């Protein structure tokens, strides 16, 4: 690119991102650091911002609306047409959630069930993922495919028999039933994530451990597992989130005392006549918080971890 | 030399695979104190997981399919063998309408979020300021629980107080409030919009990952050669992400084909069965209608269709694997 082109670019579109703030003389100190853009790059960045803007409206406005409703006193929430900017706000709905014993119990159940599911998934998946990653044996590929495919089996169909099986063993309505059934749909993801993580542990390390006389168990537990710990935490968080979010298994297999938040909220708020929308939106926000926090920690694993199970093997 | 069976390394900065190690061979190690061969040890590691799968996935699945040949009530013990009666009944009555609903939902809820997610990924990939922050922000809809997503959109679509009706009335697009979830056509659209909102972020993340594998130099070279934006997209961008797009679309299609939460909470399959997909129909048959045999027969046919999709998925992902 020549200097002439730079000048043309600036002349043609004074709003080019690389142009200095208004009033700064042309060729300000920013110029050498950031190469100025050609006109088509400016156009494409305008198009990019337009796309982000439109999708932003679709993607983010609903969440804004959830927040506004949760903060609205009932009189305001049910005004029609609704006000985009609320004139008065209240935290009463959040307080009501905290003071509702039933909801608190659901939340405790959710923490227990999702937490144990995460632990169990990680333990079981660590062994399986390690086996898939560091050993070569007949049937390995088929097993891996089976695990991958198992997350695509229809849950509604599984439930028909799971319900009967758990009833037969008197487990219906217990934490055990929920945890076991949750684990089956969290495990495939965990296995593939952990396999990906073990793949990055150099084989030379295992070799060295073997030469030093460590048994294979010891190698896995004392050498490989600590190295893979961050990945195991990530897998655990994923499993926790999946368990926390599950609706259909919890709806069907839990009892009054073990019900988790998603079916609990449906039972509490979706009334036959008039739903308490502001309270429900407040509860929805509260239920989303742990998941959102978990994912903030998980951001950097997201692409690697999810694509591991989906795109690559 | 690396043996041909060496695992494909995932992370780019992974060190080159070292020479074959004892852990990698499947022949029994000769060292003392190792009674198990490596193969047996490796299999032992998978046993807890496999046991769980066998008990909670495989057995129930097979048992469900068997149930399809019986007349069985959820509330009562015992069952009667009826052969193919349930299947005949299902094919006669609800299979086809449910298949149609499922296909409409699945195609809509796969293509729409793909379009939105891909557009966003392309936009973010141009190197906008703060695109990392934006990516995180746009992930929120995907992260929040499915039931919450349904509540939120149920409120937005609310016929009496919903913000959508409010906005459209104010802007003059409609003359009177629409009962979005109460009319068969709009209910299906509403369900698809809701699912689109929940899954476009995943599409965005995956396509962004795909786009980042397309070398920037290729774009620049094409631009220098005078290729316009559309041309560059067709010649450089699309070939680079086609593989990822295929996998992502297929996966989303499979997931949507058995999606339950949003539809069940938003419409319960209504109005008048307009949004009744396989997942909802099987669930309703079994746990609201208590007709396990009927539910299992419908579920069996559903499973058959899913298996075909899963087979295609496994083939495709293997092929993509060899490419990368």
C-alpha cells in the first residue's frame, strides 16, 4: 500500500477508525502505530458493526427485559404497552425468592444433585478419557463412537424405562436416581473433553514414570491427574451446568423433596390463571447466576472443550 | 518415528509425539509387578463408565423399544403382548403429523441460529474493537438454563402484556395484540425464535473457531487480486469453514430433532398439537396419557430416524477428522 492510498482513504471517509479524534491534525501520532484502512475495509467494518447491532438487539434486549421485569412492581410490569425505561424499581421479588422456603429447598437440591453429578462425571470420565487417550486397543474407536453417540439418544424415550427401573428399585424421587441419570448425559462431553486434555500430556512423561518404577495407577493418579487438574475442573463445571439446567429428567424422576429448580420454578410460577411474571423473572435471574459465573471461568475452555467433542476427535 | 496409531494431537502447541512408549503398545509389558496387560488395564479404566452407560442408557433404550410391542399402562403393573398393534396405531394416527412438526421445528431451529451465529462470527472475525468482550456478552443466552429461556420468551410473547405486542403496536406493525402462542402458525414460529435465541451463540463460537483457521494472508492475497467481499467469501472463507459448518449443522439438527424443554414449557405441544414434536409427544403419551406401549412405539420410530442421523454424523466427523 502506498501513502497515496492512505490519504485517499482518509479523504474519502473521515470517520475511518484510524483517524484521530476531531480536531487533531491529520497524521497524528496514532498514524504510525495503526495502519489506516482501505475504503473496502472501512465498508466491511461498518457492515460488521451493523450486523453486531442488529443481532445485539435480538440477543441482548430479551435479557434487558428480564431484568426490567424482575425489578418492576406489579403495577408497572402489567402496564400495557410496557415501558422500556421503568419509572420505579423494587427489589421485593428478589427478597421474596430468598424468603421462600420451598424455592430455597429446590436450590439446595439443585446444588446437591448438580454437584454430585459433576464429581461423579469427572471421576468416571477421567478413567475413560485416559484410557481413550493413552492406550490403543481393539474396540477403542467403537467405544468412543458409542460414548459420543449416546448423548444423542432421545431422553424422552429413555425416560419411559428409566422411570420403571427406578420405581422397581424404589429409587424414584431420590437424589440417586437424578444423579445417575444426569451423569449419563454429562459423561459423553466430559469423556471427550478429558481425552483431549490427556492427549496434550506428553507420552515421555509416562515413560519416565514407568522407568522410575511407578505403577500405571500411580502414574495416572500422582502424575497425570494433577497435570490435567484444570481440565478436570472445567469438565466438572460443564457437568455441573448441565445438571443445574436439566429439566426433563428432573421433572419426571424427582419427588417433592428432591425437585430441582427448573421443574420447581415451573410448578411454582406457571399458574393456571395468572403467572406472577415479575417474581418469575427475578427467580429466573437468580437461577441463571451460578451458571453465568461458571461460564465466565470456562470461557477459555469453551472453544477447545466443546469442539473437542463435536468437531474433532 | 511416530506410529500410525498415534493420537491426533488437539492443542496446536502440543509437543511432537515422542517415540513409541510402553504405554502405547497393546502388547503385555514384560516388567515385573504388572499382572495386567496394557490392553486389559485400559479396558478396566472404562468399566465404571461403561457400566453406567449399560444400566442407564443401553438397557432402558432396549427395554423401551421392547415395550413398544406391549400394551402397558404407566400406573398399572403387568402388560399384554400386542405385537405390532402399537406401531400400526401410531403410523395410523400421530406419526406423520408429529414428524411434520418435528421437521419444521428442526429445520427452522437449525438454519435460523446458524444464519445469525455465522453472521455474527463473520462480523466479530473482522477484528472489531472489543470483539472478545462482545463474544462473551453474546454467549449469555446460550448459557442460561433452557427453562429460564422459555419463561423469558413466554413473557415476551404474552398476549396481554407482552413486550413484543407492545412494541409492534407502538410501531404500527399490528393493529391489535396477537396471541403468539395461541395460534398454530405463530406458535411454531415463536418456538423456533426462542430456540434460535438460545442456540445462536453456540453457532457463533463454533463458526468463529472455524473462521480463525482460515489464514488471513489468503484473504489479503485475494483482495490484492481484486476480489470483492462476496467473491472472497465464496472463494476463501466458505471453503475454509465448510467442514465445521457441516458438523455444527448436523449436530444442531440432531439435538433439535429431540429437543424438549423449550417446546414443552412454552406451548406443551399446543395449540391443538401444532408444536407437538417427537420428544413432546412421547413424553405426553407416557406421562400424561399413561400409555407406555403407544409412547414406546412412537419413540421407537423416532429413534430409528435419529440413528440414521447419528450414523451420518459419525461418518462426517470421521471424514472431517482425516481432513484436519
